[in-house]
């Protein structure tokens, strides 16, 4: 008696785009479930904005206009706080062994990092919107037209993408989620060494040089100029250039670290 053989359909390889979409969905679901992290990414910058506006604002601007100056810096600070969780998420995936599991599946496992980055970008854009809404409630009044506001939002999104890829690389380089959190925390001090909260010409000479030649200052000045209808001038090109350089360098670094971690396993 001849045994019947049932023809099987050959498995189609999963495309890189499909893998990325799967991991982006996974990252978004994790973000929605981690309510505490999302809440802190919003609440902490809002508290800092209220602190600088109502506690320090009178000393820095007696006429009450400090909120017009400080909001762009708070927006970038909000992005930094929100993106910092990416380092912890990536490090946790590596330490938990889930990445090894993904490597056994017909998926482009490196997409797990891209998924975290895209989910963080979307999460931080929402948090940025909340921070801007609170700023409007406390007296922030941008004078830009619709095109300039869209340009400012584009620069914010570009910065979030850059800092998130950098945090993803930190997560891959760290040996544990705790270490990733510690390394990432250091980056959160950069806005304080820029024109985010006070003009750079009020700083000591040696610190003024640092503040004027680090990436955050031209990004903040570009956002500030666009929100108030001014021409950002060369700051715009410096801001875009810095963000593009950080994205390219961080992506290459993250890809190299991911391949390196695969070789160790």
C-alpha cells in the first residue's frame, strides 16, 4: 500500500519590512503597557517647566516672559527623558534572552532595535504634545505661522530620532539594564550646558565655548527661532547636520554592537 504524501507549501522568507513592522508593533504595545515610564516622561518635564517658570522665572525675567524662552529647552529635555528608556528596554531584551529567541525565527532580528526606536519616537512625540499643551496653559505664546510650526516640529522629531538611536546603542553596549540607565542618565545633563535655560553669553568664558559648540544649542535656537517666526539662519543647518551625524553614527554603532553580541552567543 502506497503512503499518501501531502504537498507542503514552502515557507516564504519574511522581508525586512515585515520584520520591522512586527517589532514596531511589539515596541508600541510595550510602551502602552508601561504606563509608569510614559507618565514620568511627561510629568517630570512638566514639573521642571513649572519650576523654572514660577519659581526661577521671576529672578531670570522680572517681566514674566521667561516662559517664552524656556519652553524650547523643556521640549528637548522631555525628548531626552522619554528616549532614555530605550537604552533600558534594549538592554533588557539582551539580558532576558529574547533576542536569542528571535534569532531562531525567520525574522530579521536586528529589527528589534528598530522597533524600540520607532516606538520611542511615537511615544515621545505624544509626550511633547502634552508638554506644549501645558506650556500654552501657563502663558507660552508662539507667533510662528503654520509652516514655521511644522518646521519646528520636524526639528524636534529629528532630534528625538537622533537621541533615541544613541540610547539604543548605549543599551546594546551596556551589560545590564541598570548600567544602561546609568550611562543614559549622563546625556540628560547636556541641555543644562546649552542655551536651553539661560543665554550662553551669561556663562563663564570657558563654559560659554562649550555651550555654543555642542549639538543641543543650535537645535534649541532653531526651534526657538521657528516658534517665534524668526529666521534661524545657520543654526538650522547646524541642527540638521548634528542630528544627521548622530543618527548615522549611532545607527552604525548599534548595528556593529548587535552583530558583535550575536558573535558572543
